[in-house]
């Protein structure tokens, strides 16, 4: 390389320079996501199949204390997204926490954050297409179609939505979120009416006595509530995607703080409120993992086609999750490709400003889920959901580590914290990290479920990450540049 080449090359950011930086992986995106899209994406990220389907099994394991678990986990989830929101206001980026890890923790941190997030969504996508196939089989007209075929159709439809344009993605996610919100609000209104009228539900008279007459809030003790928290945390997965959308909206400094602030009360109403309502309408022993708790209540009220309607809602939630996974991983992989830590083709952008390379790579991995559905149709969902749980926890821990490093840099005078910020740093970050690591410890001691095997998966995952870094380290470069 000649001296002229060195002079022409852009300089890496000077760590003593307090000026902002730009990430080369953010170039080329359109700013077509509207405030209503971001707002509903934030809602959709906080409402998923973990509530619509998983709450029934969790109630059967933990009783009414499940509401406490949702509240506690919801608070820590809000801390994570609030920390991410501050980083977004500091510097909006479609690479989100991967780009922030690069800025504050170095390229090794960005590499781990990106591939763990990819693992999360690739395995979540397998779980989603499995769930979609199972939900579609609910209707008799589809029972003759193989589960793997329905999974393939679902992936093809959502892949097409993502490849058209980011605006198409935003519109679909907007309406997916609308369906989920309307379903929960309708259920809460029906529940209030039932409580006020004294109408029986499945032969039971609803009210506060449902708690006192069936063992209280913690009928099985506190330990089951603690253990069930590992699945509750997964129910909040994807709230972090509001940070990824910041790179494709015109005014992220205004839109993202509003979306983040609204998550707290949405969690209180939609999750905690729904679980409390469920425990007031029927004894906690009436619920099971084999049926959505909302269907249990509505069927007890004699609502016609309750199962079909709620099955459609849960199907929508699974489609929304798959849609979100392809969107976020496409952007994350492009950010990593700019640094050389992801395959070069994942940096490819279409004429409609869609990073189709990363989206297609994620879809190709999710295709393995189609094969898994053909090979082990009864176990496919459980296998991949355990791996995804590790990805969620690692992503949230990385966000808090990035925020800690950012705050430390501001205290050194190398950056400036925005007005929108996470409170009580560093104590909130440390408490959140301790809580998330505690979830992994709880998984290890959950010998009755798949928790211990899930934790053991960390060994081959760590080995694969180390091997991957050895392969890519010579071509890794820093795509961050000082902003003009």
C-alpha cells in the first residue's frame, strides 16, 4: 500500500474525540417507517405467543403468583429497552446493539452480540413456523396437509413481505400488532363485564375469592414462581427490535423515546392485567399448557367459536414474530458484514433498500426448521425454543454492558448523555445483568424441564463462536468513522 493510499483511507475514530461516529453498515436505508409503525412495533414486540399460549401452562405451574413473575420480569425488560433507547438517541443505527457493542466494547463484542442475536432469531423462526403449522392444523380443512408443508408456506409468505420493502414490513407489523391489542383489550373488557355482572364461568362464580379459596397467590410456594421466570423472560423477547427500527425512521430522537416509555404501561395492562384477570375468572387449576388460557375462559362463557377466534390471534402473533425476526437479523447481519465478521453477501441491498442478503441467510437457516418438522414434528418446538432463550438473555446482557461502557465514557468527558436516559446508572444495569444471569442459574436447577440441557448448550455455542472468530479475525475491520 502506498503513502497516497494511506492518505486517502478514512481514519478510524479517535477515542479522545467527543464527536459522534457513523457506522458504515447504516448506509443505504430509506427512512420510510412512520411513528405509528414504530409505536405498534414496540407494542407487538411486547406481546407474543408467550402470553396468548404460554400463560396457561405457567399458571398451572405457578398459580396466581405468575402475575408477580410477569411484573418483575417486565420491569427488567423495561430497563433493557430504556438503556437501548438512550443509546439510540445517542446514535441511531440499524445495527442497534451490535453497532453499539462495536463502539463501546470493540469488534469482538459486536461479533458475539451479532451472532448470538442471529442464533436467537434463527431458532425463534424455526419455533414460529412450527407454531404456525400447529395452529393451522387446528382447522379441520388443513389437518391433511403435512406439518412441514405448512411451515414452508408460512416462511415463504413472510419472506416475501420482508423482501418487498421496509414500508411493507412496517404495515404488516402494524396490523399484526392491532390484532393482538384488540384481542387483549376485548378480553379485558369481557372480564370486567363478567366480574361486574356476577356471571358464572364454566360453573364457577368469578371474583377475589378465586385467590383465597384456592391456596392464595402462591399456592405452590414461591419457588415455582421463581423457576417459571425463565419462560416469562422469553415472553418479552423482541422488545429490543424497537432499537433496530431507529435506522429507518426520519425522526428517531422523537419517535423512539415515546415508544420506549409506552412499553411500561403496556406491560402492566396487557401482561400483568391479563394474568390477574385470568386468575379472577377461574381457579388457576383450570388452566393447562394444552390450551390458550383465553380460550379456556371464553369457552367457559359459552362464546361461540372462541377457540377458532383465539387460534387466529395466536397465529397472527407467531406470524408477527417471524416477520420481526427476518427484519432484525437482516439489518444486524448487514452491520456485521460491514466489519467483515459476517459473510459478504449479507451486505447486499435491493433497489427498495432492503438488506436481502441477510434476510435470505436467516431464511435458509430457518428452512432447517422445515426439515425438523418433517423429522421430529412432536419435538421441534421444544428443541429450538431452548436455544432461542439463550440468545435473548445474551442480547439483553450485551445491551446493558454497552450502556455501562457508554456511561463510563460520558463520565470521562468523551461523550454526552442525552436527556432521555436510564436512571440510577450503574446500579440498574448491574442489577439487570445479575437478574438475567440468575435466570440461567435457575435453568440449571430446573431438573424437571429442559433447563439444564439448555444451559449445557452454552458449551458448543461458545466453541462455535471461538472457532468462527479464528476464521474471520484477519478480515475484520472497524467500520466506524467520525461523523462530519
